[in-house]
């Protein structure tokens, strides 16, 4: 787990223009000083990330909104007071102190305040936002432990702050506040229902269109194995059918499911409650990849609460193009 010395070293590395992997409540992030374009460029190189795909700028508190954004609406402050620190990202106008290298050339910026105290302390000590996408190769399964980061990025990251396992386990919800009405462009750790409760009315969910937010490509969060989505009632039968074809099959199997599974199928149990299932999702996909499965059979949960985020990640993982 992280120490005061880890925080000091992380700040020093960031000030030197190098990369630090930091823990958040969602997934581990690959961080650079967001005010340093050369450092930000190292994120794209380390991840193999397209330069036009924007990053999230992580702030220390809602009080930083005014300095680092431009013309943020009152709703941004209202949502920030309700959900920050926490897994909500808001797209607002880019402040002049945020370079366009962070925003993919856009005049908007995605911002949030992470709930992990260690990372928030690093940001406070740095005095600047950090730009931090997930600390993995672009498009692959996000890391939820420091060990995942080591395996994915190795020497591409100068220092890894070990803050334990991520407690939410899927990325933040992203809401676009730059239009006439707020629009959720990626479901995540804050549910649509929670946001609607603050706003006092329905909020549109739109996951396709112009890419002005991180993690919204059709194919993303994907393991090496092919991911096949079926109805929950068909999980066992489909896993057995694929195994009979000679495939090396893994299945994400909810505890409530009953049915006979072929001995050759590698079973990864999934919790019935969606909060725990979200926390375990990426580790489960990595578990099956580590066992060299070439196909993973899964089903999407009911799309209420954080179940919508799980469903979104599984669909992107399964996307064929």
C-alpha cells in the first residue's frame, strides 16, 4: 500500500515530466502533469493511444473547476458537490491552462475528482491537474491492481503507486454538459438514476456519435479472447457447445445460474449483486486471459444502476466492427 514517501516520489516524477501510475476508486490511471504537453505526449506513446482521443483531467476538488475550465455551468458545480470526490466525469469548456494535447484538440475538457485519497493528495501537492487515462495498453482490459499495471506497461511507467484494489472497478460515468441538455456518453460508477435524481428529470444516454470523451470507442476494454454475449439462461449450453468444437472456453457465470458445465470449460464465478460484479469484472476477464481462453462466454446484467456500466463494458469488449 502507498506511503507518504510514495506520494513525495510521485509528485517529484510528475514535476520532472514523467509518468506515474496512480490508484483511483475506478481503475488505475496513467498520470502526467496535465499542464505539460511533453509529459502528456508520453501517455499516448506508452499506451499506443490515438492522439485525437481525449484524456480526463483529474482535479483535487470541485473548487478547482473555475481555474481549469471555462464557462462551466452551474449544473457542473451542483453535480460536483453531490458526486465528487467520486466516479463522475463532466465534459465542460476547456480552460486556457489546459493544453489541447489533453483534450484531443477539442475546446472541451473532461474533468473529475477521484475518490482515492492518495491520488487526490498527489494532485494537491502537485498543484496542477493530472491527465490520466487507464494505465494499460489502449483498448485492452483496464487495470484494477498495481500488478495489472506492471504486467501491462512495465518500464513505460516511471513509478507505480500501489493503492490496493480498486473499489468500484469500472470507469467513471461521463456526462456532457456542453449542449442544451446534459447527456450521458458513458455509463459508469455513478448511475443514470442518481444523476436524474439531482437534475430532477430524465437524462439522455447516448453512446454513439462524435468522440469527445474517453472510453467511448465501439471496441474497448477488450481481453485477448473473443467475447461472446448470450442470454443468461444460455450461458452453460453455449459454453459447452463451444468447448465441444475444440475451443478453449471460459465463462463468466453468475452465482444464481444453475446448469451443467463441461469439465473442460473454465468457470469464473460472478457475484449476483452488480456492485461486486463491477468491482470484479476486469480481474475476471484477465483471469480467463491468463488461462489462455480463446473465447469467453458472458451475459449482460439488468441495466439499472451500475449494471448499465457492466453491460456497456461487455458490449464494447465483444464488439466485432
